[in-house]
């Protein structure tokens, strides 16, 4: 059997490993072809990118290997986490393949964050292990090329790259983030910049941006305050020679080469800092409300359970918050009794009164959801410095100690109950659109997918040094004599600039893809955009490519399965959730489960059906 995998990032590599492991059970003859224009690791994880660009997960909680927690039935192939690899094999591998990374590997912290280049090197080593241990009944080819076309034939697929054509019985799309067409607003800003001779940079990975075009000493507008924002700020400050001094409380010494950064977003706040890690590599907090029993009872009902689910998710967060609060001082003895009563009474506030938790220590959801609720007469700058200092203080206490950071950390541990609700279709299409994708998903990113703690400390110092100014909520950029940025909530404070950078990665909306292969599949009716059908409303396009959820095979516009043509990872964001997340060891990781299931289906499903009508 011939199988082609398009995309050599962590998902493509995991698919290779799972296919090899599955085929080895019965010594099934297999020919694998892995296709990517970049070396193993793909575009995002290149080993020669600036080491200032960080992986957002801590090093001990990243793996590419399966372990005994895998529940999808495939063979277990254990191996080291990123941190374990670095301590055992990483130094020698780096010395031979990327010597510049050796000093960082020598100083790696299991609870700290490494550069993306280090994760890319780990992926290269993983790939090398696959090749060196390949059984004789499996052949492997790596094509460092662009996949540009796919033609279904009667018994196979004809896959075209920019250099070759090859036949494949199965094709798996594991492409990551890719270029997309500009939105109407982005196109307008880009055209204005072109006419005026200004700078406009569309959304993209910071490693791919030519920051040399950004003029130092002049204002630059950054749109976006998510994870990519911190990459952009780093590239424009310390990567230009600026220096932070101090440890917990930093001071920034400018190099003089920095621009003045004007930044904002819809929420008007950067993502929360990740709490200092106190968890073991495989440690997770178990749910008390969203238990397997409760989820199964909802599954048996087979109807919309969104209201109940988000009620209990809130109660899970509240429980952890109050448990951590009670563990401080002399209240720890009450924690077990409190937990029992809080769970029994479904998180009723009477329990807080019964356990004499002072009202000023009750969780203020309004502040969590919109911190600007507490802004009074002070300036936006002063409010932000106070808010960010609070955020840093809580994060520094740790993700098992701070009531706030522990509560945010819990959201990572409860991803599988959410995925269960998605997989079992226990949200109505309307709830899926409004409650999940449009409301919860951005809130979850704001609360629990933030940058390393150090990045928020650095941001405070940059604001104090007047290098960075953050606008309030509802950022707007208009065209006048120059670009002009302001917050709709505070329109009197306006900032002109001749440089605009979209400080975010590109959209995953499949309808806007500029990937030639994906565009061809859509144009030829082999693939289609996923959409939700809502009563008395136009269909809602989720941004995902449509797949059969049970097999991950593509669906055409008539919802017909394209046998033997699969999609895994980022293009399915909108059906699946958090498709770019790394795998954590010892947690039955979602992306490793998916890779195992796709591999099993590839190797056991029947041969392609009659495709003569599509020739």
C-alpha cells in the first residue's frame, strides 16, 4: 500500500510513526511518502529561527510519543518527552545538526519554556529515529517539495508536487498554518499602504516577517494582543539590542533601534500569563462536576446540553479557585469538607457563607470576563500597569497554588470533556456557533493559552519605558494622512503611524486558503467548507474543511466521503478544537489518539471504490 502524507510538522510525523507502528503488527508491506517544502518539523518549527521565539508549553509537558494512557487501541511506542530527550540525547544531536542550540539545551528547565527551534530539533531527532528503526517491509521517501494538485483515479490518487507526480492509495493532509487571502479590511489597509508608500504586513508567523522593514524610532501599529503579539514585540525590542535588567521586577534599557509600539485588540488586553508550573509532567486535575457518568447521561439523552455543560464548567473553575483559597493560611483543614458540600450543592453560594469565606474573596466573574469593569478614573496606561502587575503576581504563585492561575490551568485539564461534547454532538448548531466558537473559544484563549510569565513581566517594563502603548478595548485603525489607531472606548487618544503589522498568525478559514492544493480540492468539488445549518439563519461557516468525524476523510459538497483522502490537524479547526496544541505525556493526548485512529483506518479500510466518474 502506498500512503502519502502532506505536511512534516508534528502531526505529519505522528502519522508516520503511527502508520509504521500499526503496519508492524502484521508486517504489512507499506510505502510511505512524506511531503513538505521544509525539512522535518515543517515551516513553524525551523531550527534556524531566532531563539527568542518561544514554545508556549513547558518542556516536560511536550512529547511526540505514545504511552500506556493511549486509549485508541494502537501499539504503544514509548519515548522521551522533549525535556527528557534534551537531557539524554539532545546535546549530541544539536552539536551535529544545530550547534547554536547547544547552550540552550544545556540550560533547559523542565518547568520552563524553550525556543521553538529546540522543539524543531526534537522533531528532527524523532524523524531520524523513525528512519533508523524502519522495518524491512516498509519503505520511506521524503520529498522536500510543494504538493500542488490531486486527481482521483479509479483505484488510486495521482498526487502532483512542483517536481514530481506519484500514485498513492491513501493521501493524508496534515498541513499546518498556511497563507490565506486578505480580508476586505486587510486588503484596504494593504492598498492604502501601497498607495502612500507605507508599510503593511499581513498576519503571519513572526519568524517569517521581515522586521528589517520596520523603521526604528518611528511608531508602528500592532493589531492583536494574543500569543503572536509577544513574538512581534520581542523581535522589535530585545532582538534589536534592548536589554531587560532585574529578575521579578524588570527595567528595560532601550537600544535606540526600537520603534514606538502602539498595540491593541478587540478585548484590549493581552492574554493572561501562564502560571509558573508546579505540576508533574503527566499531572491533571480531575473533574468533580463534568464526570464521565454525567457526560454519558447527557449522551444517552442525545439533545442540546450546552447550558448544563457551561454551568458545570463554571462550577469546576469555582471549586478549584476556592480550594486553593482555603489551602492558604489556616483554612486548609476545611478544604475536604468544603469540596464535598460544594459538589453536593452544585456550587451554591450558600456553601461560601457556611464556610465563612469573606465576601471580598468571592470569585468576581465580572472582573475575570472583563477586567475593564474595574477601571475608574485612572488612565488606560495606569489601569493596565495595575492589572498586569496583579496578573504577574498571581501567575508567579504557581498553577497549583494561586487561586486564579489554578483556575485558568484547569481549563487545559478539562479539554477532553469539551471534546466529548463536540464529538457526540451534544451542542445544538446554534449553541455550537454562539456559545462555543464565538464566546467560549476566545475566552478560553484569553484565560488559559497565554504567554510565559516572563513575557508579561517584560511587557510591564516596556510600558513603563514608553516603548509600548496598549489601547483600550475595540481597537480601530483608520486611514487619514497616515494610519490612525485608537480604542473606540477612548477615541480621544489617537496614534498616527506609517507602519502597521498584523501581530497574529493567519486565519485557518479554509475558504480563504492560498494553499494551491487545498484551493484545487475545493475548486474541483473534492473538498468543501464545513458549515452548520441553523434554523431561520444562513449557514454558519466554521472555517474547517469538511470531514467525516468518524474517519477524518474529506467530504465533498454533497457530503459524500472521499474514500482514502484524509485530513488531520489545523484545517479541521472548526470541527475539532485546539488542533495546534502539543501532546502532553501521560494524558491520552488528543492529537496522538487522532493519529492512531487515522492510521488504523488507512491500513484496514477497503481499497478505493470506483472513481471513473471523477477522472
